[in-house]
C-alpha cells in the first residue's frame, strides 16, 4: 500500500495504517534528527515528538507534495526549533557510542558491540574521525547543515531538498556548494 492509501485509511479510522507509516519512516526521521542534533537521546525524543505531531495533524496533509517531503519538512522545522532552544540554553551534549544507555527501569548499562570488527585501535581512530566530522557538521550554520544532512546523509535530490526547505533548487545548489566548502575547511583544520 502506498503512502496516500495509508493516510486515507488512517483518516477513515484504521489506526494500524499509522503504525505502518511509522514503520516505514521511523529510521529516516531518527537519522535526520540525529544528524541535525548530534545527540542520540535528543534525536530519539524529537522523533517521538514528530510522530505525535504527525498523528494529530495528518488531516492537514493535502497531497500537493510527496508524503516523504512533507515529513522531511516537519523534521527540519522541529530540528531547527530544538537547535534554537539549545542555543538559548547553551547546551551541547554530543552523542558518544561509548556512553551508557538508559534502560526502561531508569538504570544504565554499557553499550555492547560485536567483537568481530576492526581492531580496537582502528575502531578508536574511526570513532575519533567520525566525532570530528560530526563536530564539523554541527558547527556549520543551520542553513548549511540542513542541506548537507538532506543531501549527503539522506540522499535527497536537489528538487526534493528545495521542496523540504521551501527554497529554489538553485539556492539549494548554492548553499550546498558553500556548505561543502565550509565543511572542507573545517575538516582540514581538524586534520582529517
């Protein structure tokens, strides 16, 4: 069943169709939030807020754009609002794969990874490079970070990004070019 059929059936009262939309888009929503916010817990929390918003406002979707474009737009707006709120609070807690994970009962446990991978030294170097790249992306101005996340991490086309951000495709290309240049300079400064 395609998105429009799921939406129609959900609006007609079939709640299981909304569950199917969540299953279809939960990873995309979380990934956008994670790339924009850089914090696992905040990305998870915001993803839930986005689906709650979607649940209450799905009747407003008019179908003029693809549903995924509509959902990306909601994600980006929520991320922008969260980032603005953080900047007012001056809060920045980057995600670390080594950070303990909260459990359902309020406790914490260590993250566990399979042993059949790169050596600990290689894994540590890769984590360091990843953290530096993540920091470089997060240090970009919001309009640059948005196009980088949507193009490089989500794989959207210029026209899709333009629809999500409600800007012209030429503006997307321009911002992306300047964002890549700024990112290149930051990465060079970090020694990557």
